[in-house]
């Protein structure tokens, strides 16, 4: 029984060593073979991205028509209370005024 277990352990260890040593060695490519990627000029990479607003974009009020919503937003914009606004159609078919503070 001991011989059988000892032979099994030896075979297992020898098989693992053969598997580990049997695979071909792979080396990293030489430095000259590595292709260097040069990024394009900075002007070609730049994309036009809208600037993020520093203030807050918040719901202000609702209106029955888009013209009334735009009128209210324009009045606040002219007075300098806000620096931007948008009118969005709600699921209830009314117009929501969002202002940028």
C-alpha cells in the first residue's frame, strides 16, 4: 500500500514537472521590435466640448405654454437674476422652466 501511494505521489510530482517544463519559453520582444506610437498633434486631438456650468440648474416653475415659459425666463435673464434658462415639455403637457443660477 505504501509503495502504491509513494509511486502515485512520485508520478504526480513528475507529471507536474514535465508539464511545467514542457511548455516553450516565451521572451519579451526586443526593444527595437516594439513599435512606438506617436500621438497626433495636440490640435488634432482637441475636441470642442461645451464648458460645464458652475452654477445650479434647477426647476423654477411650470407654464401652460412654451411662449409663457420663455417669456418668464427671458425676463429673469434680462434682470440679471439668472445667467441661463431652458423650457422643457413635461409628461403632463405643461412646460417646466429650469434656471441656471
